[in-house]
């Protein structure tokens, strides 16, 4: 039995998130069906990140086990002929059988895109959040810098009963504006439920002038979700990359 790692990209617009659920079609469900069709037996993959409804990915990771003899690097090509146009495998490779995409130390990078112009652009409505008013990018960048380091991010998460440890480490943030598009990137060792979207909602309050940049430090210290900004809409968020420092796949 071999374990195969997939790098999965998708436009999340038409899906109820990554994880299989009874309420609607998901990316994992579609991928499982394509795998089962390809290998003529029921296969269920394991995903690294359970992205929410409407959230996109360039580099989510999934694994599955198979005894098929197809070369690992060819599986990506074969799967893509069976997947819809809004899901594409970016690469496939064999990994050790004990590799688990969720229970292994990771470095994840997310990007949130804010379209900041007077009028909405309908051609970019599916992968960016539109805001019509002026935003102070320098203030937003300063606010984001206070997130770097190891902190308790309880204020920046939607509570889930099964999650008791809300401490995470952020390695880097960046916030740049090119023409009318603001790109906020954040890299860390893990993210809580809705964490990036709540952080972005808070940065928007800073950009609008409703919060000073230093407010982020107060929010972190409060450990209270009510102190942070609103949860930003899902369409602006993309999971860019997941790396596994302990495993040298490449």
C-alpha cells in the first residue's frame, strides 16, 4: 500500500467548504469521487486544511492510500481529467506511509484580497472583497505587525468547544497595495476557526480609521472575541501554501 500526496487548488465559490458534509457538495466529496472513479474502488482522502464555504486554495494538501501501480507523478494528470474545472491537482507524489497532513507540524500561508475602489468590479467578485471607501494601508500594515510572534489568538477566533489551545505562532505578515488591490498575507504554524477572516475584519476597521493600529495589541490581551472586528467575507481568502518543515518531500 502506498500513500500519495496531492496538492489541490480550487475555486471555492460553488462549494460548502472542503470537508464532506450532509448540507451540500464539498471539494473533498468531489475529489473522493474522482479518486474512486480513477482506481475503480472507494477511496477517501484526508485533507490538511478544512477551508470554509466560499474560500479558495492554491496549495491545500490531501493524501490517500492505494495499491495501484500507476506512477505517483501521473496521478495528478489522470485526476484532472475527471475533476470539474474549478478543482485542479497541482502535483502528486509518493510520501512515507506515516505522513499525516493534519497531525504534522506545518507552516501555512493565507492571502486575503481586498478590492479597494469606488465601484465594484464584477470580474473580480469571486476572489476578492470589495470596499469602496478609503483605507489607510500604512496603518493596516502596522496593525498586522503586532500579530507576529506567539500569542493567544482567542479574540481572533470563532469559538469551537473541541478547541482548548488557542495559542498560535505567526512568523510573518505583509500588506501591500498595487493599483486598487490590497493583498494581506499571513504565515504561521496554524490558524484557528475563522482566524484570518477575523484578523482581516479588524484590519479593515484600522484602515477605515475606526481603530488605531495599537488596538490589535489590546484585542490580543483581552482574549475576548467581542473586542475584535467583524469576520470578513469568505471570497477574499485563499490558502496559498502548506509546508511541512520536518519532511523534505521536494
